[in-house]
C-alpha cells in the first residue's frame, strides 16, 4: 500500500512540474486525503 501511495504522489509531482496550472487542483486533492492513515495502516 505504501508503494502505491508513493507512486500516486510521484505522478502528481510530475504533473505539477510539467503542467503548473494544475498545482492548486493537485494540492486540493492531497489535502483531502488522510495520507498518514494510508501509510501507517
């Protein structure tokens, strides 16, 4: 599960770098996640 979360976050970073117009949108998505809960469950 941890690897999957890392892959998604890495993909988001690539999108943010290549398409900065999506930065706010991506931040909103990640802000709604309970990332710590996904990593430590």
